[in-house]
C-alpha cells in the first residue's frame, strides 16, 4: 500500500520525520511512503480536499476536518511558551487589536483561531504564507501580523514589536499547554494501518531525540532560516514529551480548543473520536 504523507519544511517537522523519511528506522516492506513538503497553510488546504493519507495539520483545521481525519498520538506540536505572536511596527494596545488590519498565516491555522477566540477582529484578517507576514507589516500592508514558526525568532531583528503572545494568553485563561499542530490520518484507513503509522511516527520522533545530530543536514535542506541558533531554538520550543506521546494533559488541551471552536461556531460539533487510540 502506498501512502501520501505531508509535512512542513519547518525544523520541528523535519527533525521529527527525518528517521522515517530517510529510512533510519525499520519500515514495513509491504508499504511505500511518498513524502511531500508544504507550508502549513497549504497542508491544511490539501487536507480539506481529502488528499493526503497522513499529514501535519493545524489543530484548528483538525477540528474542521474531524469527519475525515483522526489524530495520531505522536508527532504533535504542543507545549508551553510556544504560541503565535501578534507583532507590529508600532505600539498597539490590546483593546485596539479588534480594529486593526491583521495578517494571519492561513485562515485554518491555530494562530487564526486564537486571534478569533481572544480578540474577535471586526474586519476579516488578510491571509499570507507565514514567511510573508513580517514584510507585510514592514510595508504597511497590514497594521499587525500573527507570526509562527521561525519568524518568532527573527521579528525583533527587523525592528518589529511584540504586541501579544497568544500562547501566554491561552495558558493564562485555560491553564493548559497550547496545542498548535498535530499529525492527522485518514479516518477511512483500517485500524491496524493507523496503528502502524502511529508507531512509525513515534519511532521516528524517539530516534530524533536520541540522535539529534543526525538530522541537521536534512533540516537545513528545507528550513526557511538556516542559522544554527534559530534551528536549535525552534526544535527546543516545539519538540518535547508531547511530541513523543500526547498524554492526557495534551489531549485535554486539544479537546478544550475544539470545544472553544464549537462555542464560537467556528468548528462543527462532533461525537466522533479524536485520537486513534480512542476507537
């Protein structure tokens, strides 16, 4: 059986997937795996078209696609002090955010859900690829932008200011880690196949954490920012124990985000299982 698998070129994904993509772990001979890379905005869109069998996806998009996909318990980006940041050229006070023209790294991203949850912008945000937002702010296309990935570590060098850390806001309100991204698998696949895929993901993450130096070249081939310090910060921020196995606290955080999305009428209500180990 051949599987189409999507991941982002960001260092946390390439770090976690390196052993699987490059056959550093034992892979079942009866299956083949076709990996492709895309920005998270594109990965969310491809999943909405039901194209990949397995894919990195925003938690917000996972809630939208609950009928088609369920979640692996490995490979997630969940944690503390890891949230999207609203940035601007000038000081903007929190009560001014709803009135600002804001750029987001994709309408289906968790970053946009957090913006809607806490600040309810009065005008539709403008959609960009994540690496375009800093320049859009600098060129005055937008008043502020929600940044993610490597741009969390570069915006200050460009003279931009932090307005609000949406991750800190989430943690202060809910006392839970912030769930940003997860690995989703098609609900229609046989259960034993989904378990096999989950096991491979977990093995790949464990391999990466045991032998981090082995993934450096692969990471730099795909990263937007190739500076060693940026890559190191990125991996340290987004790869942790939740990435190896989403524990009960991580599951609680994802379920809370889904519940909040339903409350805001941004996500469909569902009685389906969320994780493959809940079937």
